[in-house]
């Protein structure tokens, strides 16, 4: 497992990081060893430590240093394929079970924020906007699936005038508003969970990379020594880096970028997003944005299927996208600009499962992991404790490797996504 670059971000600039445990020296034994200190791994650690298990978590960098602490902070409705897309990927019963888990994931955030008193700027409201007039037909199909198949009657279909009023932008021709989803300061949330896990007895170790994992014997090798465990959980998402070579080809780490403006006047914020919702468009290469608690516009977009995280041209790209959405902000001062990897699967559903006798894994949250990571970790923890009903639902979804092998996989996916990027223009 490698560490993501330690990019400075708005999130990093607005948190106080706790001190975690020193790295283990020499060989140690534990009930559960978790590799990866993002929302999935921390969720596993928290639940198991509270049940009395001895837990050691190692991360090659910092807790929340990957996608869990760099994302757009959006708590989206459902899963990445969408409601109608989920029915294309799975049979109806499986789709309904997966969607129910995605609803559980939203409620889990609410519960944990209250239970552990996490100050993380949690807010309500998610708008999924149609970027072209012809896509309102798909929005109607999506709305019908949410209501009639998945029983979600809180989502409202908005026309163009309503979408413009909600977003303050004429980019959108309508869309879907879910007042039950929302957004959060993702790094504050992740670190709040980490504090709770440490308080429950979990040993959390930063800057300890996992060099190799033995799935049969439950041994994790680090530069400091070996950790022997009854169960090993690999929750490194886009940073597997050879730990599970038979699993890793099912997901691909792609780069994306986020930028904040400097704080804007409250009246500007109230004009652009008066309801404080987060917004995501329906392009293949999508834009997503929201306001932070201190009145900054946080705007994400762009993608590198070659996996680049540095994004030297990211500021210019995101400035253009902001100007296309809000022309009045074309010259707004820039705050922070950062990048990172998200892990995608071919069907855009998380890949969760087992490898060997002792290893559990989760990756491939496909850009929608703020909520789903938490429920994935909770299901893995429950399965380790003997209740695998929910785990079997998510792990039963079939996944295929990306084509092309280790050398052609990225170029082939890049070519495929260029086609979809062209379609975004029409």
C-alpha cells in the first residue's frame, strides 16, 4: 500500500489532527488488522473495537489522507449507477436490497454524528441536474424508479425554472432534488470517527505502509515488523498497489480535482444556493459543487484515467468550469486546489469480498463513497463477528476485471471515456 501525496487542501486547512499511536515495532498479534485509514477502515475499526476486539489499523500516510479526506463531501442518493442503472446491473430484488443499504448508509452518518458528537458541518439537500434539455427524459425515468421500485417518495422532480432558482445557474434544465441526502466536511467526519475508534481501544498507526499481505495466514508485513491477525481487512481503495493482485484489476484508480474559492459574501452565497444544497450534474465527466460552512464555493471536476493526482492544469480547468456555472465568479479569488484518486469499477458498484481464509476487502466506490464506505465497513465488521447477511448482499454483486491487463488497462479505459466526454457536448 502506498500513501497518497500529502496535498494541502481546504479540508486539511480547517482541521486539527489528533495524535494517534506510535508505529508498532517488531512482531505483534491482534484480532483484526486493518490496512487503510479512510472511512471504510475506520468504520470497521470503530465497530469491532466497540465489540471488544483487539484492532490495529495501519495507513501508509495519514488517517483520512486519501479520498475519504479529499472528496467533494457529497452524501448522494443511492449508488453510482443511479436508480435506473442499478436495475440494469442487478436483478430487481438485489437492486432493492442494495438501495436499502445505501439508505442505511445515510442514516448511519446521521447516527454517528450525533452519537460521537462530531462537528463536521453536516447539511441537507442534494440536487442532480440535467446539463442538456434532452436528458430530462432520463431524469423522469430515474424519478419513477426511485419512487416506484425503491419506494423513495421524498425526491422531487424540478423543471428548468425551479432548477435555476435552486442553483442560481442557468446551466441546468431541471433535475432531481433529494432533501434527505446532503453534504459534510468529510475530513472532519473521518477524523471524528477515528477519535471514537481510538477511544474504544483501536490502535491507529499512521505512516506505516503495508508491504505485503498473506491472505491464508493473516500476516501483514510493514517496515516496522509483522502484524499477525485472525482477520485482515484491506480498505486501501485506490491504493491497493499489489497487496491483492487477483482483486486489484477489478477497480481502477483515476485522478480528479477540487478547488475552493476564497470566502464569498453571504449575500452571494444566498443568491447562488439559497437552500445550501450540494449539486452534481449528469455528465460522464461531471461537475459537483457546494458551499462550505465558511462561505467558500467548493467545486470539483475533471478526471485523469491515467491516474494523475497532481493536476498541474487543474486550477485553470476548474476556474473555467466555475465560470461556465457562475459567470459572476469567473474572477473570484482562489483558495485551495488539490487532487486525489478515486477507485472505480466497471459496473460502478463497490467491490466487497473475501480473499483467502483471513482477508476481507472493499474498494471501487466509484466517486460516491462518502456514505457507502461507512456501511461497507459496518457490514465487514458484522461479518467478522458472525452476522454476514448484509455483507453477502454487497459481496454477491459480480465484478469483472478492466480489460487490457496491467499495461493496456488504463489506455483502453481512457479511450472509452473520451467517447463519453464527447457525448457530454451533445
